[in-house]
C-alpha cells in the first residue's frame, strides 16, 4: 500500500517541518532476548509522557493495514537507541517552500544519529551501526522530535534519496508512513513499545518487542 517510493520521499521532504537524528550509546545490550534478539538493558530515568500524535491530521501520511505491510514498504526496520549526537545538513531544493528554506534555496535540516541494536527486517544497515535519521515524521504532540528521548525505538525507515543520481543519496534515513513508522519504549525498560501514532489502528497501539518483531518479519 502507499505511494511509490520516489513520490513518497518528495512528499516527506515537502511536508517536513524539521530534521532530527539521534545516536545511541554503545554498551547498552546484554545477553540474548527472545527470538534471538539482544536483551535490552533498562535505561535509567523517569517514564516518558505519552507523545502520541494523530496521523489523521497529516494529509501526506501513508496508511498500512498491518505491521507486515508497513515493514514490506520500508527498506529496513531497526531497533535503535539515540545518543544525542546531531548534525545540520543543507539540502538544495529545486522548488523551495516552507520556513526552513534559506534565501539561497537550501533546506536546512538536522539529523541525529541512532545506534542500531538489532535489524528486525530489511537490508542496508547492520547491528552496531550508527545511522543518521531525519526528524521528518517524528514530531510528537509537544511539537518536538520524539527522537530527543533517550529510550529504545523501533523505526521503519527508507534511505533518503532525493533522485536517481548517486549524488542525490543524502546518506541519511527517513521514517516512513508518517508517525505510523515509530514505536518507542515509554518505560525505558526494553520490553513494551508504544506507537507514536494515536490513530494507528488496525496496527497495535502497544506490544511487547517480541510480538512487534514477529509481525514485522511476517512481511519480509
């Protein structure tokens, strides 16, 4: 389901408000979890307030009937943790629009690194990699990127390629499906994950990591 990948990337870029990425600290994994996954150690800190947003308010969002369908539309699905590293990137725009465009026609975005603990589906990323993820599709109900929180995330990602030429590969990744493409661990316990999208049905609004993984891999 959803648009073709090229039109989706353009829609994401035009509909974005900012770009954020976050990187995860190494050494946070221990042992082995269910389904061959690494066991996630709890992250110190208070619970994260429910950041849910409604995809119903976003006219460029892509809808999917299941996690398997969402995973099939993604290049890769990762389990990752942010570390707070961020970079500002200037992306030239052929049709400048929006407040983030400078007078020289560049889109100013921030990307944040995410350290990948496990690859649940797809290719292009390996466990242990640090990848850069844009803030597009990650804004929560507080108007900020949900990636600012130090916790575990399950992210459905596409490589952010702006066109057919190799020079148009930005080297970063973008969440697909609007807020539907993000689950996060509100309790920082490494066990149960909650959807960022408050209108996620028929996808699960909350699920243990093992259940999410099983449903994700059913689509690959």
